[in-house]
C-alpha cells in the first residue's frame, strides 16, 4: 500500500511539473518517435502518462498499472531510438502500455 502511495505521489509530481510560461501544442496523430526522443524527461513522463490513459480508454480498461506507467518512458524511448520515424500513436507504441490483444 505504501509503495502505491509513493508511486501515485511521484506521478502527481511529474504531472504538475512546474509552471511553464508558455505551452506548446503537439498533434499526437502526426507526432513521431523523433518528437518523443527530443523531449526532456519531464515532458516524456507527462506524455507517457497521457498515452497510458489514451490507450487504456480506447481499450476500455479502467485499471492503472503503476509499474507499467513508471517504466513506460524508458521503454518508449528505447523503441523510439530504434525507429525515430515511427508514429507516436500506433500499434507499436500501444504495446508499450498494453499487452497485445489475444486473437
């Protein structure tokens, strides 16, 4: 239970991330892995959390796997380093957040 609370606190801290003077817009349907690799660590964490929710919502999975969410930025960065032209929203990146559906 305490570990879950610590992970939740870490996620909340990464989401708040500090006050920014300006916000940037990123069209995630056009974004590539190169865009993800170019982000700083805080932005990668925030985007990974958003992607986790996006994929979970699309799959109608109301569960949060905190371990998966915490490891996702590094896993996604490794995938993106291999294939920078890969779309950021797609089957390959979805697999980082959700298991491949069984046939």
